C-alpha cells in the first residue's frame, strides 16, 4: 500500500460504529439494574441505534456527495463521540435511548461515507487491498464486541463501553482531517429529504408498534395506530420515490426478481441471526447468574465459526452462484436458531452451542456474499444505490428482529408469569421476583420464551432462504464484497 493513513483513519471510525452494535449486548442486565429499565427499554437501547443508522444511511450518503464526504464523515464522528458521552452519563433509560439514537445518526454519517472515501483515495490493487483490510476490521469489530463489552462491564462498569469511544474519536477526527482528501459526487445531484423522512417514519413507527405490542397487545390503540402510521409512511415513500429526480431507491429495481430476493435475504439475515442474542445475554446473566465476561465468551462459538467460514468461503467459493451461498446460508441460520429452542428450567448455556455454531456457519456464507449479489442483480450505474439499500435493510432487519422476537418472548412468558413480572425480569427486578416465585418457575418461563422466539427466528430464516433460492438467478460469480453495518458477525450492527 502506498499509504496507510487514509485507510487507518476510516477503519477507526468503522471499528467504533460496528463495535457499538455488539458491545452493548452483554451490558444490558447491568444497564437495567443501574437505570431501573424494563425489557422494552432494553429493546430500544439496541433498536434506537440500529434504527437511526438504517433510516438515515441512504439520505446522509446523498447529502455527503453534495456537501463533501470528508466533512460529513468528520461531523458524524464528532456527533458519535458526543452521543457516546451522553450514553455514559445517562441517568435514566429515556436519556440512554435518546443518546443511542444520536449515536446512530453519527454512525450513519460515518458509514455512508466510508466506501466512497476509500474509493476516492485508492485505485486498482490498492483499492482491493484496502477493501480487504476494511472488511477484516468490520468482522473483527463485531466479533470482539461481546468480549470487550464483558470486560469493560465487569471492570470499570458498563458506562465505559461508551466512554472508550472518546479517545478513538479524537484520533479518528485528527487523522481524517490530516490525511484524507475531500471528495464529492457528480454535480447536479439533489438530496431526497422527503424520501428520507418518509422511510425514517416508516421504520420508526413499525418498530415502535412491534415493541408496544409486547406490553399492550397487538390490538391496542397505540399498537394499531403505530402500524397505521407505518403503512401511511410506506405509501408516502413509494409516491415520493416515483416523483423525485434523484430517488433514494429506484423502485424499478424491484421489478428484478434477483434484487427482490437479495433484499428479502438481507432483511431477514441480521434479524434472524442476531435478533434473539440480546435476550440470550439477559437470560445468561439474570437467570444463570453469569458474569458479563463469561456471558460474552459464550457467543464465541458463533463468532468464531462465522469468521473461519467467511475466510474459507472467500477463498474456495468463487464462482458458486449467490443464491446457493446466501439461500443455503440462511437455511443454516434458520436451522441453527431452531436448534437453540431446546431450553428448559434446568438448561445451561452449553445447550445453545450446536445452534450457535450453525448460525455462525450460515453467517460466514451469507455475510461476505450478500452485497456482491445485490450489485450483480442491478445495472452498473445503480451499484451504489443497491449497496446502500442492502446496508439499510440489514440494519432495519436487525432492529425489527430485536423488536419482534422480544415481543414473542414476553408474550410467551405471560403464559407462566404475571404480565408485570415478565417485563421487570430484565429490568432490575430479578431479585424481587425470585422472592415472589420459585426459582424453577422463573427459569422455566424465560426458557419457554426463548424457545418460542428462537423457533420464530428459525422459521423466518428458512422462509427467507427459500425465497432467495427461488428468486435470485444471476449467472455472474459474486465478488468478495464489503461487510455491511451491524452486520455483526457476532451479535447484535448494529
């Protein structure tokens, strides 16, 4: 490489934003106890970040092409650092959730500009090498997140999972301003603010409705109203995209079965693979009394398998049709999720290992292939739009997965425990519940909820895998692409 400076600067930001998708998972029980947070609060700690990232990624990318990619990237890092400080200082769940949303806005500005900045600096073999390093950093951030989160939570405390971003942000800003040149997109582009607002409204209202369904029921006024707002926003998004000169998403791409299949697979992928993981972490630490470090280490079978398989797949599966790697990988992820539905009152974490390994293997097949499959399914001039769309739906799928499977879990727990007890189990009330209910009853209720959520995730993954196998028909081999955000190879990115 002629110079490592720009690559180092960009990778610092990427490492932070993807680390924050996974690092918070093992800290959720400690956050709940410190802030007196309910299970729905914990859902929003994860979803606030992922939703903001998903909702703004395309719009911020378009704005960066006009305003300057380096400028937007640096602004994103500064906002991310400020939001991280607010997260660490949070005095209640509302403040923490709001700060996580601000983190997601900063992360969207960082991630949307990462690849364009790399593309403006490096050419030819240097670009391939830079993308390879960037992909390795992305996977490493997701894999190390749970372990690092456990170490920080058990050591100086959960607030330090956010404070640690501050010195890294300072280094990233300084290095970016020093060595990364400014770049912009083609002249004459305009920002589709209306489409961005409509999509953000749709994503937020849909996720809010699912989360509220867990506490209020699917037919409550709040839940129904949220879904109605989401439906109207979706219609508005379609109408806007049909009329603007520079849409976020060219809806004519949805007439291509291969692109639809890849998008369906991308939407399901993060949610199915990682949407139940936050609740597994809560179960391990709250019910099984594991330490945060040990809770993070229990995810290593999944993260290790995904990293190994991704490396091998990149070397050995060139030329294999994308529908086989993505569709087959989703079937493996779905099978792994179903294999985790074996818990009962007496189960330990080792019962999850076979399922976690299967999910990791499937992730290793899907993650390196899905962005390249999207690019192969569209005309070359739409490649940037396709890549942004895949990144967006992966984050949206993760946010919806956390919401849906959390609602499934709490709904199932209601069959065994009173409604309030089910919701305060992860919110600092575990000790009180143990005094009111036999230990066996609590363990059985949580295990039953996790089993039901895992089955729901598994069925979703297998349906998505079947759709990919049927719809994706591209004869071109899939290049080894770049990781998408939050794409945790390991956990809950973001």
